[in-house]
C-alpha cells in the first residue's frame, strides 16, 4: 500500500519571530550574556533597595518593573538560543531571580498599603535601645495591624 507524505512535515520549521514580526535567527550569545548581567545587577539593586528606610524602599517598584521586563525578554532570548542548538546556562538563575523579585515586590506592596503604620514602627525601632523597647515597638505595630484588619473584617458583610 503506497504512503503519501505528510504535507505538514515537508515544510521547514519557521524561524523564531522577533519584535518586528518577521522571522529572524536566534539572538547572539553575547547579547543574552549582557541581558543576564543586567538582570542580575537589577536584582542586586532590588535586594539592596529593599533594606533602605521606607520612603526610599518604594523605589524598588521601578527596579522590580525593570527586572520583570529584562527577565522575560531574557527567557525568550535564552529559549531561542537554545532552539538554535547552542548550550544555554543560567536558566535557574533567571527563574529564581524572577521569583525572588516577585516576592520582594509583594512585600513592598504590603508595606506600601500600611505605609503609615510601617513608618511609625521604623521610627520607634530606630529609637529603641533595649530589647524591652524593641518588644514594645513590635507589640504596638502588631496591635495597630490587628485593629486595621479587624476594621476590614467588620465592614465586610
């Protein structure tokens, strides 16, 4: 019994699309390396900024946005480079870095939501010289958060 060739398999694979929409070859390994360096520098910046006092800590949102943009384009470039047959390393670094950036962004959002309470706690802790004073600051902070959450739970039907 004669077989007919599958017309879908007879076509060569299409090249990976680029931003312009036309097909192109995979990005160069040097470009992917540069993007990986930029990604890691932005991630380090976010980690450092997240340790600053609160008004400055909110600048981490800009870094988190940059990390997301560079990280996603880096993953796309790495996958295109891998499809071209090159050996690509650094996948775990990018994935773990994106997860860490996401976690730090969620923490920043939480601190921005309760901004006045968090600023008061930081001021209290900066003046606390003893463990008892630090415990008092933490207790006041927890009490204010509890009052805030109780207000939300009472207002919802």
